[in-house]
C-alpha cells in the first residue's frame, strides 16, 4: 500500500505533464500564439530549425561535466581519504551550504564578480587594463563548474568513503607505486560514483539556460534557451513541446549509455543513477 | 505563514522591499531580466507578505484588502502603492515582468490573478481579439481626462470606439553610448551597427527582443521597423549574422554592463537611457535619424480580474496628476497627460532624452501587433541567437 502515494505522486507530477506536453507537440501554434488542437508531426519535422542549439548543448554538456569532474575528484578524494576525521563533517557541510542559496542568486553574484567593477577592476589596479571576463566562454564554464560542483563531489565522495582501505594497503604491499594503486584500485572502485556524478551533471546541463544567459551574455544558444524563447517569447508551444519531448528522449539515451559504460568499466557492478 | 516564521526573519518585509527597490533602481533593465529569472515572482511573494500585515481599520469594504498588478521593473514610485494602501486599505502586490509576450502568455493561460496590468500599445488589439481584457467603464475613472491626452499616444487604447486601455507613459527606443569610450559622435542606426563591428567590437549590446533588434537592423537599410517583407527581413538577417560575433551580449538587461563599463553601447529604452545618463553623464542617449520605435505603455484590466473594484480604484488613483507626476519623476519616462506635464519641473521637460526634438520623433514608428506575433520574425531571432 506504500506504493499508492508514490504512484499518485508520479502520475500527477510526471506522467500527466508529460502527456500534456506530448499532446501539445502534435498540435499547431494558434495565430496569436499558444496552442490549438491538431494532429500533425510538422513540429517534429521542424526540429532541424534548432539543430545549432541541439549541437551547442551536446558539446557543452559533456565538456561541462568533464570540467566539473576534474575539479571535483581531488576535492572528494581529499574529503574521503585525507581529511582528518573530525574535520570531515564540517568540510562536507561547507560543500553543501552554498546549495541553500538559489543558483540564480549565486550566478548573478558571479556576474558582478566577473564584471567590470569586479576582478577586472582589481587587475587594472595592478596594471592589466581593459580585461574582459564576463560574457566569455570561460565565464560560462566557470559558472557551470561552480554551480554543479557539489552534485559531482557528493557521489564521488560516497564511493570513495566506502572504499576498503585494506585494498590500498594490499596494493602497496604487493609493490604497486602510489600512482598505480590510485589508477588500478582507487579510481576504478570509485567509478560508480564518478559515473553517477557525471550523468547527474550532464543531464542537468542538457536543460541549462540560466548560466549561459547571465555569464555568456545570451550569445550562445542552448536548447534550454530555445525552449524558454519558444514558450515565453514567440509562444510557439507546440514546437517547444516537440523540442522538450526530444530533449527528454535524448536524456534517457544519455542515462542508458552512461549506465552501460560504467557497468562495463567497473566490472559489472550495478550502478544506481537515480 | 506562521507567526514564528516571520519572527525569525532577520530583516522585515518592508525593509527587504526597500533594499530590493534600491538595488533594482538602475541595476536591472526594463523588460527582460526580472521576468525571465523569476525575481519578479520573489518580489510578488514579498508583496504578498506585506498584504498579510494588518490593514487600517478604515479600509473600504467593497475594495477588499488586496489586489495585484503586473508591470515592468523600475516602473513605479514605491511610495505610490504605500500611499494607495494608506488611503484605501488595499495592499498592492506587484508582479514584475520581462516582456509583453510573457504577460500575454500568463493572461492567455488564465487565472493570472491581476486586477490591473501595463501592456504596451501593440499588444492591446491582440488582447481584445482574444477577449481577455475588460472594456473600461470610464465613469469609474473620473481622474482620467481624455481631452488632456496627447492623441498620438492614446489611439491604440480604443478599438471601435470602446476604450480598453488608458495610457501611462510613452517612450522611444534608441541607443545609449559611453562617449568617453566611443568618442565619434553618432546619430543613426547605420552608425550604431557599423560601430558595433569596428570601435565598439565586443562592447556592444542588442536587446533580447525580436521587435526592436530586428526592427533596428531593418532601419540600417531604411526599411520599416515593422517590415514583414521576406527580402527586407533577409537583408536584416544578413546584417545581424555579420554583427553577431562582434557583440558583447544579446540581452535586455543592459544597465549593469553599461554601468560597470564592460559595455560601451547598447540598444536602449528612454527610461533606462534617462537613468543611465542621470547617474553617468558621459552615457548619451541617441535616437537613430532613420527612425525606429516609439511606444506607449497603457493600463488595462483583465476580464478575469479577481478584484475589479480595486483595479479601477488604483487606476483612477494613478490617473490623478498629482500622483502621476511622482511616477514620472521616479521612472523617467515622459507622460502623455498635459496636466502632468504642467506639474513636471522644467529640467525634466527640457531633457532631450525624455522629450526629443520633433524632427527626431517624426520618423519613429509604433510597433505593430503583427510584428510582435509574426512567426517568421521569431524564427529569424532564433537563428540570430543560435548563430
């Protein structure tokens, strides 16, 4: 009977909205915008009109997730294996606390840090004039890494924390260098955490629109931006719905692929992504 | 909201709104940002909090104790709503929006909860066609005097003899230039776009709004701001795609960039131009001599307004010239009402940003309803943004 509430929750908040979007996606845009009933696949046929946005997203998502991973892994490693026991909880809390503030606020803060009166003003003070940081690809990448870092750190931390320390000792006893111990024991055993973090960040990045808008100056157009424009600006709900459905399908494919890959490389261990 | 929760707040709602208003003034652009990001909703929630505060005992019964208005950022004197509440007991919840399309989308979806809102001229016919705005009962608006309104700005509020909306203020769409960084004097849209690809490289902003960005690109060739002709739009697209790599940003939130010195030139609405120039005198506001956009923002009442009596009461209150004059001093946009203009200080009336010379106003065009809803222009904008 415990399934009852959970099923109802899923139906109300997942299945019904999805059906509504699916119905919209085979409709037509009303002359004044919005939706009017129809049955056509014209919206799906029109998908190539947003091919650039899809392509930008497909490039951003893995690169962003990878950058996040490169920063997060050392942090998680330190937290799980190197940090003194009594500090660990405090350090973990420090990783999580920024999450209590909305991503919008934190990203808006970066706008001012990177803007002309922020870091560039400091650089001008020590002699580097007219440096522009805001609205560059670097600023977008920084915003993404900053925004999603905790989501990457936590799963990796969990898998490293569970690591049996005796395996590390055994590896050292058997003559492995610290590097090869790391590569063939630590890294390999933490792969489920890595893949969880990677897929989590990547899926969120597939729908990202806020960070490119605020830190990239709206010059780079992701599929999330295309969706916002279609629903709030041109009010072409059917086309927006078709894109949303496609995005959901792409996300599912990414999830399955990530699951397959990590199952293979981590030696057939089941990975829970959700 | 429980009492203990409110007690725990480190800052009082009034205080927070004051801070927010102070931050908003001059730091956030007119149309785009608040609505896009949901900060507008945050403001609305805070306003609702105030609504919970006890209302004066003399609250007029028939007006209820709260209503909600949808409007633009930096667009009202916060004291106006405070005073209205003091007079009537009705607390006003302010929803700040990013674009006309967003307002339209919300009203179309129904149950917006607004009893008054501020649409721009070119949307009113669409609202009327969709049957979602109220024909105004002019008897309930004794403070409005049509004979004192400049007819150039009031026309689109009345359709087939029925008044659906009354004007708030008008304005223009030009561009703002930091004259310390870009010293060559500029007077035209041609110069705007050419400079964006030369001295203004990576320092120029255009609106994230198809109406003005495409419209002003059309002006480069001298075409109509509202053109829907295929060949003319193709030329505008060619120009926009050529300029794109040189831009600092495609965003209607241009005040922060201009103020910080990151951006040197931007497409700009009158009231933002006036605010920027007031605080940073080297930022000039230029109207392209080829023309461009002139606009009027109106007040209208949705058909499904939950508190129509309060909507009418607030609208009537805002039409009082003594109140309206404070509104105009706060938001910086010029008034359509001769009675208000009489009350405005001379330096405001002499400000060429607010009241440009007649020869600059003549070629300006009002945006058309078809321009806003045209799917072809929406797709062009998407191609520009994704290029």
